[in-house]
């Protein structure tokens, strides 16, 4: 049985074509097709769509099915938020748990050494940029899911001002994805910090 599989985004670029042809045994399943596509998939968490519906791994493929390999979608899994409320890392970690994930990595940036820090943000722009960062890191590192939140207003000593969670099949990708997200949030998002009455000098947004 010959199955033509459409490819998109990072997978299309990796394969150098927008579709590939698989030769599979009659009665082959979605899981068999995913295994045959392993060199293209690599560590990117993917699902197979059959006849424009996401398909379970046990579904049997048939000659003539319209098949597509789907990488993480932009805007699909990202959860980001700018809030005045205290941040809860456990709740954020729950958002990124996924049956495909063997690792969940979290990061918490907390106020230290002073009674409080004061944060201000251009919230609408900051949330949009955070979403872009999270989605790009998801694709780059093959994450199952990722999320980030930043608190604004007064953040007392030892409480978190920013939290990040990332899940992936393996710990290396999860650590790398979470690290990229927090580093880029600090470098690129329009969020400012005041410490003991003085605005902390930062860097020009990239």
C-alpha cells in the first residue's frame, strides 16, 4: 500500500519537500506510519491527520486516505498571561502535562534581597510577544507544550514574578525549551522592573 503524506512547517523544511511517499503493508496503522516517518519527525511531537481528522495511533490506514503529518501548531498549545495575581507554578505545570511527555521542567523567578519589586508591562504587547516566544520554542525544541506567566505590580520577597513550564518527550528538550523561553521573555518583552524606587536599567529589546 502506498500512502502519500503531506508535510508542513519545520517538517517540510527538514524533508525538503511538501510530501513524502510511504510504502506500508496492508492493514498498517497510524503508529506504523509514524514509525516510518521517524527520520523526518526526529524529536518533534507530531500527530497524524487522516482525512482531515486527528487520528489515534491504532487507526488502520487505507489506500487513498488523505494523510498529513502535523507538528505543533502556532497558538495551539501556548498559554501565556500577564496578571496582577500571585503566580502558581503547580497550576502552570498541569497545563503542559501531556501523555507524550517524559519530562516536565518548570522555572520560577522570585524576588530576592529586597522587600518587594514592582513590575509594569505593556500587557497587550507583552502577552503577544510571550505567545510568539513560547510557540517558537515549542517548534524549535520539539516540546509537547509550554506556558508562561508574568506578574505585574508589587511582588513581595520570595514570591515569583515570572514562571515557565515546558514538557517534552525527553529532559534535554524540556530544559532547553524552558531556558529559551525565560531568556527571551527577559530580553524581548516590554516589562519593566523597579527596585527600591529606581527603575532597573535593562537592555534594548531585540
